[in-house]
C-alpha cells in the first residue's frame, strides 16, 4: 500500500515534507510568520504535483533563451 502511494504521489509527499521542514524552521523565528509557512508548504506541494504529473520543466528555459537571443542579438 505504501509503495503504491509513494509511486503515485512521491513528489507531492516530498514537496510537502520539504515545505513543512522549512516552515517549521522559519516558524521558530516568530508566530505571525505562519502565513509564510503555509506558502512554503503550498509551493512544495505545487512543485511535487508538477513532478508527479510529468509536465516537464517548471520554467521554459529554451523559450526564454530563444526570446533573449532574438531581443538582444549580441548575446548569442
């Protein structure tokens, strides 16, 4: 059961765990920073879900470099 769960949602689990770890470390510094903790957990979940669904890279680096080389031809 755990193996199937890990294979289907491993990225989300790892993302939430990393976000929770960094959130707890950040929370030690103050109570009102819980919103930032929730943001870290949400970002970790989003990145993990992106990995689980195998959508490709988070940032389209090829399109960005192509755009930059078209905009500034001297940077090629």
